């Protein structure tokens, strides 16, 4: 059924999914049976070459060609080629990371390989998270499908339905409505010298990408729960983060942990001195940015986050910073300052993620920091589409609910899913009415479908 789902979504590209599945299934069996470590490493190389080769061709080949063509404009000897116009296969970034991590784990002898090819194929193609994550580890999935008690569960059913409804409401009501302002400002380029407009567009995009991506994760996790499968968490209120490091522990958690375990640590991590750590961190964030898409925007975005992480590590190494966080009379001030600084920088980098036109990106970044800019909210309101009052209300509501876990100590969706049946019914009704009457006329696809 997962393969049928994939065929309906991506057609013949299902061949790529099957290729990755069969290669990593066979490779894992060979690695596990092979006594010679050198030969087993060669089998691992086959997995890496095949999977990342397919990813390079179908996701990055046209990007490489276009980049070389830009080089040819300045240097006569550089080649000039026509791009192939390759359509990005659905979910290739996600299932590639899943199957590759499985082969690496078998090579590291973390667990035994799947005995059943059908079980492994189900892991690789499991439809709820196939298209846009979360990225699932093979051993976590295997433990659950090996469980003899895996079956329909009434508690899981209610929680799963709650998460699906919660995710749909975030996507259709909040993400898709604020997207209208984001597109209006950053596609049409309306008065890029007005800081009010740029700040508003940046805030709206930060909310849009979070509500859009976390909504899909909620829907995926909820759908899997109905089948009795628990998928890993992918988001945990990232805009509460007080440092870049904490942000990546709360944002796209499964990707962050994958990059840490299969790239950052193998490159040396923090075990071999500062220079090695700096190198490993920058390479990890650069490739993490490139994973998001075949564009120089994502490369720059990844490097920007790498620099933020490096600066944070350098600052926290100073004793004076540690003392200020420990002193009673400065602690709360430092917490607020670190939160405000972190979020300002995070939202600043969202400009790089969103604006494809580099000329517009440069102007927007200068305006964001106040360079040759002015602040005029009245002008901004006049320029924004007619739905601006609804969008303003939605931004306020999102902000209130995003900070609610600080007070309750629980996530919003958990409070909703585990509430009294009557309260649950009322909230569900409100969500459905909101989706019915507040969703925009046209709903864009999930942002991470493109990655």
C-alpha cells in the first residue's frame, strides 16, 4: 500500500525507491555475513555510492550544470551545457538518508539486519513519513513491527486523529494564510527599504515554515499511530530556543540527530580539538543546508547556521558568560537577551532560505538590520493584501500558543489529545470550522515536498 501511495505521488520514480531498498537490503546482508572488515567496508561503499549517486543525479545534476554555466560567463574555458530539466523525485532526500543509515548501522554492528525483506521494504517506504519525514531509524521501526502486541489501539486512534486534525489546522489556517503576506513581500518586492515590511514578512515566513513543516510531521506521526507505530518527534517549540545549538535540538530533530551521528561525529566531532570541531561543524551544516535543496541559497543558509553555532561555542567558552548566567541578579536578563538574540538571528537567516533573487535578498538583509532603511507600519499595512487583519490575528494567536508550553509544561497537541472528551469535541469542532471558513482559496503544497 505504501508503494501504491508512492506511485500515485511520483509515478515511475518508485523505481528509485525500490533500487535504494534492494541495494541496502543486499548490502546489509553481505556486511553482516562478512568476517573481513575491509571487504564489508567495500560493501558499505557500494551502498553510499548507489544512494548518493542517485540523489546527486536526480536532485543536484541540474544545479551543478547551472552553476558551471554561471562560471562560463566569466571564464571562456568553462563549459556551457543545457540542464536536463530533471523532476525531483518525491521524498528522495528522506528515504535515502533512512536506507543509508541502516547500512551504516549494520557496518557498525549496532544491531542485526532485518531477516525479512518485506519488513525492510515496509520500513523504507512507510507511507506516513515517506514524503517529508520524520527520518526514522531502522532499529526503532524494527522493534515496533516485531512487537507481537502491535495492533489497533483505541488510545492511539484518538491521539492519532487529534494530531492529524491539529496538523491540518496549522497548515490550512495559519501557514497558508501568512504565506500570502510572505509571497507578496518577497516575490513582488514591495518597498524593500521599509523595515516594518521586511520584519513582518520575515516573521510571517518563520511562522509559515514552522507551521507548514511541523504540520506535516504531526499528520505523519498521527497517521502512523493509527497503525500502532510511533514515529520520532521532529519539532519541540523551536522559537523558544535560547541558543543556535538549542534551536537545532528543537528544529527538524530527526535530521539534526542524523547529521550528528552519521556526519559530524565521524568527521571528528568535538573529540579532537577545536580546529577539528570547527571543520566538522561547518562541513556538517554546509551539507545540511545543501540537503534542503539544490540552490546556493541553501548552501549559504547552512554556512550561516554553521557560523552561528561556532560563535555560540566560542562565547560560551568564556567564563564571564557562564558567571552572568549563574548570578541571581543577571540570570533572567541573560536568558531574555540570549532568547531575543538567538531568535533575531534565526529569523534573519530565514531571509536566505526564502528569497531566491540575490539582489532582493541583499536589499532585504540590509533593511532587516536597519541599513539605509526606515520604519513605517502604516505604509506597510496599506501595501499588504486585504487579509492583513486576519494574518495579524493569526500571528498573535500562534505566538501565544507557541509560548504556552512554558506555562503548562506540556505540548499544545498533547493537551488537546488528552483533554476531556467534551473539551476534545469542542476543540475539534473549532478546528474544523476554522479550516472550513478561514483557509485561503488556494492552498500551496507543503514546503518540504520540494526537498
